[in-house]
C-alpha cells in the first residue's frame, strides 16, 4: 500500500514551497493545496480536500501574514489565523491524525532580555500576533495530536522576505537604513521545512502524540535586523556584487502601523531535547540561501 501523503495547507508561501522541494528530494509524499481549492474559512472545502487526499498528517503553513495590514483588517486576520486554524484542527482531530500548526515569535511583547521559552507568557503587541496566539490556543484545544511550532524571521529564495528585500535594495539604493534595536533569530525556511518533516515523523510514530504541544524552532544564533542586513551585504560583497551603505536606525525612526517586539529571540532547546530537532546556525543557512538566489530560477529549489 502506498504511503499516505502529508497535506500542506498553503501552496505559494516560503515554507510550503520549501516543504514541497524537500519532499521531492527525499521522496516523501506531500500534497500542498492553497486557495481556491483549500479555503481555511470554509469547513466544507477543508473536508473535501481531506477526503480527496486522505492525509496521514497536516502541516498548516497557510496564514494571514501581512503584519502591518492586519492592524486595519483585524477581522480577516482572525478569521484566517484563528478561525481557519480551528476548522483545520477540527477536521484533523476527526481523522485522528497529527497536525503541525506554524506560529510566530510575535506572540511575545519583547520585554524579556533573554530568548523566549515555551513556558513564557505570551503578550502580543499587534493584531497579527494576537490572531496567531488565538489560533495556537484553539488548535491545541481542538486537536489532541497537534504540535504548535513557533518560528521567527523566516527567509528563503521564495516570496517576500527580508533577504530578498535587501537584495532588491542593494541593486537600487546607495544607502539602506535598517532598524538596529529589534533582535530575533533568523530562520531558513529550508531548515524549518526539514525540522517540520522530522516532527511529523515523530508524531506519526507509535505513541508519537505524547510529544504534542508547543515548540520553538528557529535558526541558531541571534542578531538585529541591522546585523542581518550587514551579513547579507557582506556576503554579496564577497561574491563581487555591488552593496550599498548601511545605516543603523531605531524603531522610532521607522514607524509602522503594527508594533514589533524589541526582543523576539526564541530558545529552541526544548525541540532539540524532546524531538531531537535542531536547526543550523543562521549565518551558514544564509549563505546557502544566497547561493540558491544566484542560480537560475528553475534551479532554486530548497
């Protein structure tokens, strides 16, 4: 009998694309489905996809991720990030299979001086973080075999992310101003995809659901946005690329509709201790990402 696939909710985002790439390399059956076929606001659509795919596990990589726009669209953010996640968790629980719910560092307010652990009390500063936290709570309540994976500062060769933004600015701007008083743990979507596949295997194993719960999973090491940009530009310079000047600014000098935590670093030691999953240092993974971005588009698979 053929192995039942992993269903990935979401298709075009960074994580979904890296999961699909890695599945091909590892010969792991995965079906990634996005809108309009899989609409997280429509329970009947979820059930139709579930019936068609007959998955052995679900990874919810679909979300409303427009952090600033969410301040003006809170109802939509909550419908997708909480309501949609709840519908997916309900459908998953009815089938008795595991669910991976991907969440965010933005569930924290950033007031802690050291990296956040899973038992730290969330206190989101913005609508996006609040909607993702509500989704976490709903998923864990609805699905007994769910693992919430909080990650941070995700980047890849795909979609919109900080690395691709810095590459674009390096080609068009003589000077780039980047916030230096927000710290986090940059995470390669390719590394995150590999970690999630390992967690799926653990949850699908006998008694694997005993490992359900909340985990932090982010790249090793921390930096500021300015430090992240400096590493990107230094790597580009080593490759003979033109790089702009880089100016450190404060959060106050770059106001945004949504407040960001000053510290959203994640301590990922619990995932390593319980699940045996640890992501690579962000600096080495950044080099791999930039290597792929220099390839022709058709060869950029994670």
